[in-house]
């Protein structure tokens, strides 16, 4: 699809144009992407008003990972669910804020062709200090038999994703999505309430600018990660140092590096070989988008998109960004972290077995 420079393209039109390439398409995926964009607008409205209305602070419940859950998390989670529970397009939902799958309620049409997996508000510890946060979506095709969706639909390798998207609520709200035909970014014009195409065909720049890691945890890193980060910093004298940037909100860190080039890492440690991030809710969709933009994501051993998830809230070490930088991380781990990699591989295998 080519749009002449300067033309105003709404996300709706863009999605429709993409659908036209598939004469067999029923419009269900298009409708689902529309609904995601609408949910994003509603969440954006609340996040930007969060300092004004009395919505800040902990909701008093902890999610399955034991993290403090903020009121906006609950709100975003409900908006996305209620936007999609009755459309007949989705067979099952999975939210990072819930232990189990979220089935379609009895009284709504079932038999939808897609499974929707989402992290409603990522980086939520940043909410009450007015720092960018985000939402992540992943869409799989239904593969289970029977009308109701099941875990089988949600636990699929990332290379089977039909689409992935994220929204970053920052100095402006942006929605970035891919259906496997490149990566496209839209900026919300709050005046007209439309997402307008601002970043067509995003490609990660060949020359990287930043590295992003929580340096505060350096004491817990393996030797390979330490040496890799020293290399990124140019400490061994073989390269110019990259700038360090870490927001602590995965979507925002990922988004910046996608546009400027670089690498984000949340490595595993000897104590927690799989690290912190979630495979299905965070790593798979962002790995899919990175790959579509010419980048690469690894768990330290290989392509994140090849991993077969075994449980809903499975964690995974995550290195994502420019391919050469991520491959260099793999090489450092292979050289210096054989013991750690063996443990992680065993844990991964155990989870799969
Ligand atoms: O997974 C949740 C999350 O908040 C990510 O958005 C973010 O990148 C990461 O955790 C930050 O974790 P930490 O505070 O340990 O660096």
C-alpha cells in the first residue's frame, strides 16, 4: 500500500487497506484491530487525566505476580475485555492481570476466530509519577476444536501471531501495529479523536543509539551480561559507547529503541534464570514487531518467536533490538555463561516437558 506524503490516513483506513490484500478476509481481524484502537483511545483519555481525577493509587489488590495493582490497570483491563467480549470475533481472552483465561460470557456470541492476549497497562509503577506507560496486544488464530477457545489458542509460538500491537501513552499517544506486513505507527490527535498515520513502515535504524537495562541489578548479572553491557558502553575500546536509557516501562523503552536503534535487555540471573518479563504478554508481541521492523529478539539461546509457551504467565529472559546487537548478546552468553545457559535451558525444557 502506498500513500502519498502528506495525506491524512486514519488507522481505520490503513487497516482496511491492508485487509483488501486478502480477498478471503472476513473483516473479523479488521474489526478486532478497530476495537483495540478504540480501547486505546479510552485508556489514553483516562491516563492523561489520571493526575486530575482521583484515580491514582493502589486498587488494594495484587495481581498474580504479586505486584501492586493500580486503579488504572483495573480500568484498562476492563475496557479491553468489555470491548471484545461480545463481538463474536474473539473466542477467548488472556490478560496479564488475571491468573486464568478470560472466557467469553455465556450470553455473548462464541466461536470467534481469534484469541486476544493483552497486558492492559505495562510499566504501571510509573503511573503516579507521570512517566510513559503502555498497553500490549497479541492476536493468535484459533486452533482448538470446539466453540470455546482454550489455552491451546493462547499458548502458540510467536511466529504464529496474526498481529501484534502496542500503545504508548507518552508526550502523545501512539499505537504501533503489525499484521505481518511491516510495522506502522499512528499518533492520536486528541482534538479529533483519531489515530493518524505518523510513522509508516518503521524500520529499526541500522546504526544504534541506545542500550536499555536496569543497571541497578548489575550485582545479580551473569559474567556474560556484565561483559556484554561493558561492550555496549565501549569499555573494551572496540566500539563507540551507546547512550544508556531506561524508563522502566517496557513499551516505552522498546518504542524509543525501535525508532532510534539499540537494544533492550532484561536478562535472567542465576537465581531467576528466566528473568522477569512474560513470554506471551510482553516478549512475543514485541519480538514479532521487532522482527517485522528488521530487528531480532532472543532469550539468550535463540529466537523468542520460536519458543513454545507452556503456561500463561511464563517468564523469559529478553534481549531485543538491532539484530547484530542481540546476536552479540547471545555470543557473550555462549562464551561466558555456559553454566547459566544450561540451567535456563533445563528450566525451559522442564516447562515444556
Ligand atoms: O513487566 C513489567 C515491567 O514494568 C516492564 O514494563 C518494565 O520494563 C519492567 O517491568 C521494569 O522492571 P524493573 O523495575 O525490574 O527494571
